[in-house]
């Protein structure tokens, strides 16, 4: 929930989306990673469903066996811990809204607001079959989320994610523009088409959608540049689960080094205990 001594983070998050220049929003997966990222001066953070799922030893994204997936309440509890740990706005990764109907999506958004999120991403993939919702249904889901936000009276950024670059085929760019425009008309504040991380296509999306755009870097590639995308007019650049996956990459490299060589070269890059203690003490004092 909103801290009593701090302004509504949703309004601050909305202001970032309306500013003349865009911003970088890294993604945290627990309170500790959130505090560390916020201490580096970022104006907002996102949660990452992938990072949260992996921290729980579970898979992420389009998990057909519901017994293996992170359930809504567990995901929202993780988001609440992240939001409570930092003073900056936190955007909640709500996947496909944890429901098929507009009413179910609206309920999930209400719960995210109650958990302290300042905004959320909603995907347009039907988890029952792994395909995109048809455009009308997807827009209805966005409209229901917008109605829930309006009823809350809170500032809140609604981001419509479209996965056309994963499912749309050769004309994905055109589909992204069509869906982005429709989602903005239905009440979204921002459009998020993962799969574009190059400046050329980013400029096309910015010009044709004519609304705030979020792009993600580090999603299976490492050559894109967040600052270059912002220069191209992108309003928000996130990193998805890439920091979390990189942290797990370090864990695996450390394990293999220990097993094969017995050495601890991985420890050269650790943050000293005293520095982490001081960081988390300041954070807890500031939130108390």
C-alpha cells in the first residue's frame, strides 16, 4: 500500500510518461534487488515476472501447466514487497492479467493497486492457447482495466503489452501499430511491443503510434542501447528479466568454478558486506 509519508507514486509515474524525455526503468525481482537498483538513481522500477518466478524455483511465461506457474496471489505478494521497499514508483508485471475475461483482468488490476504498484503491464496473449487475443477482446480487457483504475481514484499507469513480434508473423510491425493505437484509444497510457530494440523500428513505432512507448533491451540480445532508444523518442526502456537472469548466470559460473577448480574468482565482483549493510539500513530507516 502507499506509504503514509510519501506522495502517491502513481502520479509521479504518470509524470515520467508525460515528460519531454524518456527514462530507463530496470526490473527488480525482490526487495533487495529493488533497493540496490533504486540506490543507483533510477526514477522508477519494474517488477519482472521471470525474475520472481525463477527466485521461487518456478518457470515463467506461457506456462501451460498451472500447477507449475506462479499464482496471482504469490506474484502480487512479491510485487507488494518490492513496492514497499523503495520510494520510487514500481510498475507491476501482471502478465496476461491472470484471467481471460475483462472482469478478471480488472480484479487483478485492483489488487495490484492495493499492493502498492504505480502501474502495470498487461499482455494480449491468451494463456489457454498461447495465441494473441483478437483485437476487440484485447481492447475490452484494456478498457476494463482503465475503468478499475478510474474507480480507485489513484494515479496509475496502464501499459498495454502486445506480443505481435512473437506471434504476428511478417507484418508484425504493422500489427503492433494497429494494436498500439487501439489500446491507447481503449485507455492505455503506454504501449509495450517487446521484440523491437533497434533505433530504426523504434522511430517508426514512436511516429505511428503517437503515444508513450516502452521497449525492452536485453531480451535475448546484448547489443541494443537504452539511451539511443530514448534519443529516438522512446518514452520508457525496461530490461525485463535480463538482470535477474544475469545474476543467475553468475550463480552458475560460481558453482562450476567451485566444482571444477575449487577457486573463488567469482568473489572479486561481490559488493562488500559492510556496504550492503549500510545500504539496507538506510533504506529501512527511510521507509520507517
